[in-house]
């Protein structure tokens, strides 16, 4: 059966990030299977069209005055009438992030469409300690016919706020055709490390920079940090102070279509996060057959173990440096990368994610039909 699915998310490409990649992968994957997909999102970047077709998805963007609490609230309120109009035509409504769930909650009594809610990102975890936010989250969770979360940690916190009878972890997924191994770097010469992280405190890039002097004391290595953010100048100054600015290159933000090449041109990926759901950046690196050194936080232990890399204590430059040096020296390093690739293809490909979503959508629609026939 061909479905019409209404997706709503605060951000969408050309915005870059794990949330955006997850939602775009799902939307375009559904469209490739012949389903009609409406994507309701924010006009968070100037110059983007209010409405356009991207990858077979009908994208509609609603004004947002800025990336701050007032901006999010104003955008959410502004999407309510648009959401109501689109929901009337939809078979299923699926919202991503708690802010995007609010219009669906407000409009549910009119649309009566099955509602799926996916909880993403550390923003949910950071706010979950607040009594005010917990009350709002309880309403969001209760409104869902089916609850998804991108890591075990997020799902556990959500269930602690309000127990939901139908829920599961839906790990981020990767386009394993685009993110795939290349010819690989030639053996010998300087090792290259890639750190695909936006420069915000929660991503822990400071601790990688602090680890670099310890790494280069042991072996000939350089690093590329791919991402931008408010910490960029401070981290560059730190690299200068530590004497490693000639070994650490800050590439800034890069379009997603450049990432496969940047990953293939490395020997090892590092994800030094302090908070994390299930890192799509880590999965993309693994899909390119890179071993991973990552912090033992959030959803990272759900995808990384010593069969594909190493997990280390967060905020510990010495432990991180030891893991990086050990992995780069391992004679079976490329075998770790091949195993990482195999796991992503087997468990976290976009095609598998889309298939599971369709199972959920169709199950909810079958239930709705059965309830309707009993009336």
C-alpha cells in the first residue's frame, strides 16, 4: 500500500548534523519506495526556499527567528496551522524531536492520524532533569501511538518520565552506498586522524586536542577536525598553546557530500563526545571502514566495542591518546575497519531503518482500521 507520510522536524538539510541526516535518510528512503512524503521543517537558513522538492520529498519550511528557545517556540507555534492542513491528507504523522511533536499533539483531535514520535539528541537528556520539562515530555510521550528513541539511554530516560507500552530504539542509519570504503591510504608515512565533530562543548573536541601532544610524542600523526561551532577559536588557541597547531587542521563545516572522501582519506576516526545519542558521524566513519576511538557515553557503546575500535573514559586526554596510539599501531587495524563496515551494513543501513518504519506505520494503520470496523 502506498502511504502518505507527514514528517516534522525542527531542522532539515541543508542543515548538517546527525538529526538532519537521520530524518533525511528516512524521508528520501520512503520516497524511493514510492510513498508520498511531506517534510515540515524550519526556514533556519536564509536563502532556502519555503517549498521545494528534495530527493523526492516535498519540503515545506516555516519561518524561525533564530536558533534559541524563543526562536524554537515561535517556529513551533507557526507550524501548527500548516501541520493541521497537511495532517488531514496524511495516513501517518511522524514527528522528530520534542519541539516538533507539539503541533501534532495540538492537532491530534482533528486529524486522528496515527502518531509516531522519535526522541533524538542530548538536548532531550539535558532537559529531562527539569521538573518543568519533564511535565511537557510526559505529555509528548503519552501522545505517541508509538515511541522511538535513537539510543537505549534516551529511551530509558523517556520511560522513566512516562512509561510507554510500545517503544523501541531506532538507531541512526547510514547510506552505505555513499559512505563506503575507497582504495584506502597507502601504508607508511604520517598517520591521519579524522574528528567529525561540530565544535560545541558537549562534543568533547577539547579533550582530543589535549590528547594530540601525547599522540605525536609516540608516533607521526596529524588530525583533521571537520565541523564548526562557537569553540573553534578557543580550540585553535589551545592547539597553539600545546604546540600541535601544525598537526591539527580545523577544516570547518563541510557539506555532507564531501564527508565520504574526508573519511576515506583517514586511518582512524575519533568521537570524543561528553554526551551522545547514537552518533551518525561514528556510523558514517565505520561504513567507510575506519576503526573508531570514542568516549564511553550515551549510545556509543551500542555500536562500538573492541571488535571495531576502542571506548575510553570521557574527559580523559591520556586515555584517549593511549587508545589512538594503540589502534594506529595495531597490525590488524584495517581488519577492524572491515568489521566496522560489515556491522553497519548488517544493522544500521538506511534500507533496514526504512523497512522497520514501514512495519510500524502499517501496523498502526491496520489497528486503526480494525478499531474503525468495530464501531
